[in-house]
């Protein structure tokens, strides 16, 4: 009998290999096509079932851009706090690296070019940004940008937990970082 953990790994591997197959056959454009659409639908249903977010199947655009572009977008104010890693990019001493960004106006999720969706951590980034998309299209109101992050990180942590992982291990986000990232500061 297959354990639950193995079952999940197999599921993720199956999806990723479908992606690779299509991507190899059809090039980068395939990232926007069928497997991605199905994945986004799955994430919407999961978020709706687990966190009560209004399900909306008008999916966001996905753009794969260099990491420096994501950092630029963040500093333009698209996102106050986004999933970050302990990795420090060149030229930004002491700063944490912004992994991904969601733009409310264009309904676009920006993911780094190296994103493959092959790991629980990669997929958790998508889960995080899909929370922002559903918050946006659902017209949910927040007192401050950080408040939007509470559910985004909660969902990301729950997703990682299904694979025996967590925010600290995969993103070096500890309790204190999480607290200051998700509380309104006045
Ligand atoms: Zn966020």
C-alpha cells in the first residue's frame, strides 16, 4: 500500500512531468496553457474549500520574469510584503529577496523564470499569490497591505504542511518575520 506522502509525491510528479512534456513539445507558451489552467482551478477550489475565499475561475495572467524584475515591481509598490527567501540579491545588502508579486490592476502573477512548479515550495508561491488574486477579484477590503498577507501566508503554510514542509524551512520565514509581515503598523 502506498503511504499518503508517497501518494502526494506521485501526484505532484505526475503533474510536473505532464508540464515538462507539453513544455518541451510546445515551448515556453505552454506554461500558460492547459496544465496551468487545471492547476489554477485546483488551487482556487482548495482555497475556497479551506479558507472560505470566494471561488472565481477567471484566472489571473501568469508572467515569468527575471528575479530583478520582481524586485523592481515590489519596490514600485505593487506589494508591501510578498513571499521572500533568505537569499540576498546582489546590490541589496540586508534585504530579503522577493519571490513573486501579484498586480491587482492587471490581475497578473509574476513568477521568477526559474519557477517550475515541481516542488511543494514552488507551488506554495502560486498558492500565496492566488490568495491575493481571489482577494482582489472578490473585492475584499483590508485596513493595510500587511493584512492581506495574513491569509496568504496561512494558506501557503497549510499547503507546505501537506508535504511535511513549512515557511521556515523553505523560505527562512520565522515567526517574528511573519508577525511583522502580516500586522498593520501605525
Ligand atoms: Zn503576499
